C-alpha cells in the first residue's frame, strides 16, 4: 500500500513538473511534419519562447529550412532567421529523446477513397522508441473520430508506459487558412482534448502558452469530429451554391447578384461563392473521412456524397459553358485557343493540390482544345502524360486566346487590364462581375 501511495505521489510530482515547464516555456518541443500546418505551428511555438526541433522526412526541405529559407509562402524567410536560436531542423527522431512534447502534423490523404493513415502510423512507430517518460504527444493531423485512442495509443503505450501516468496523449486539430493575413496560429482558437484528464491538463497548459484561446472538449473523438465538421460544412455549402449557380444559368439569373442580395440579411445566412469546384489538402478530402466513419458505424451521410458529386461535376459544366460561348461566336470547341487563368485551388496560395483547374485543363485537352494557362505561382503542371507550362507573356496570350477562363481569382491579376486585352472572358469566380463589360460572361 505504501509503495502504491509513493508511486502515485511520484506520478503527481512528475505531472506537475511537466506542467510547470510548459507554463514557464522551458520545455523543448518537436513538431513532426513541416508542411502547411506543421511549419507555421513550429514557428508559433518558437515565437512563444520554446526551444523547438522540426522533423521532416524530406531531406531537401530540412536542408532548405536549415539555411533560413522557408518552403511555405505563409512563413517568410525572415521569420525563420529571426527564430534561428530556438529552431532546429532534422530528419532524425533521435532529437525527440531530449524533448518534452511531440506534435504530429503529417498528411492524411485518401487512398482508393478510404482514409490513409500510413504517415501518422509511421510517425507513431518512430516515436515509440524515442519518447522519454512524462512526454506529451499531440496528434494534429485531420482524421476520423477514434484515431487518437484506437490507433495511436496502442502503438505508444508499451512496456511500463501508461497514458495518463507517464505518457500524455491528446488531439488538437490543426486550423490553418493558407494565404490568410487575418488568422494565424496564435489568434485562432485551439480545440484540445486528452485521452485522460491529466492528458487534457498537460495539453491545455502547453497550448495556452502558445495561442490566445484554448477550447477544451470532452474527448479526442469529439475534437476529431469537430475538425471534420468544420470542413464538411464548407464542402456542402460550396456544393449548394455550385448547384444553385447551374440553376441560375438555366433561369437566366445572375447568381452573384442573388448571393449578394441574400447576404444582406444580418442573421441566418453565410455567403458562399460558386466556382470550378473544391481543391486543396482539406476540403475535398476531409468529408470523405467523415462519411467513411459513418459507414463503419452502419449509417450514411448522404448529403456529403451528393455534395461530392455536385462539386466534381463543375469542371464539366464549365467546359460545356465554354463550348456554348464559342458556338455563339460561330466557333467550334475543337482547335479553339483557350487560356485558363489560375491553377491553384485558392487565390494567392501557391498550392495546386486537388485543384479543379487541373480537371478543367484535362477536359479541354481531351476535347482537342489548344489549352494554355497562366498562374503567378505555378510554372508547370502535369496533365496525364503531358507537361504544360505557364505562358511567359500573359498580355500576348490574352490577345491570342479565343476565350479566357478565370479559374482562380488571384489578387496579383489586374482585372481591368485583362478585360481590356482579352477578346472574351468566361469568369467562373466573379472577379470581373462589377466591370459590366460585354466581353465578360460570368458563371
């Protein structure tokens, strides 16, 4: 009995020591995965006063960061250089032996339309052999409810290691809005939940030392589900306005005017805008994690499946609109010259992952169109077996093209100059809708 009491007192003491180091920022923190979520987080942690180490399996990325150069647009080189005394970069998990916290920020893509947790699982197996006692492990990668407790915990909880006693495990979903100047790591509320109460307390102490507002939820599964709901909400509402845009076209209504009119209501309505579809590393992927988990539970999220179908049909709808516009000008789609403006999935962001612009280009080429593109961020794209390169002289290509398609409304574009140079423009993003030009047709 005395040994049990002594053991409990030791655990409480160790727990309090870790909590104190986190609150006093004397702890050392490792972030695994230095992409769009991990690198901004690492810099925010270092900027809060912690000594940090960034771990990534990409040797080129590690070497680039070690020279003070950032591969992520949202993290300026100057920030890396200013924090150099609190930043270390490596490919080795051995650095974790000297850390108090490890945060997992690796991709969770789809494989054959099912969740692919291979990167997360690989990190967990690497951490298993190097995390010291009284260590906090936090999963931030987006995933389905149950991952932290059902997948990560069994890998880490080996030998004498017990979650809630000498190992602390929590989930806190990343919330990153690439390209945003209004919201970053520090001023975006952080959801946190540990596997046990002590895990939650340690994770809360850590994040309260980094961000302005920490929101504690009842379980890791609740936090995992909340993250999926956030992105599924956007996915479904984008599908709604995309389908609404198709209806407005059939009814000869201006969808932009209708949405702007609805948005004047001060409550109960949030404006979403139509376009080519959805792209990026979250919105097209995360709803599939939610619907997959629903199927595992014997139910279904029919609205998610419907929304996916609508969003995936948009490039084909746009292709048909381009064909109709060309027909109206007395020209066939075959052998026409079409310039696509914007390849990235989001304005101002150098990321073309899952971009619907690529689907549009693929469709144009399949129809025998002379397709070209321009994007200030993307110099080359692969469409099947073909390599396409960003046009070098935008003004010249604007004048040559039979039709210019605005696929991504980058802020770098001067829309008045584009309107002046182009013969005709099909604007899928409403970028030129206020010019009232006869050259411009909107979605």
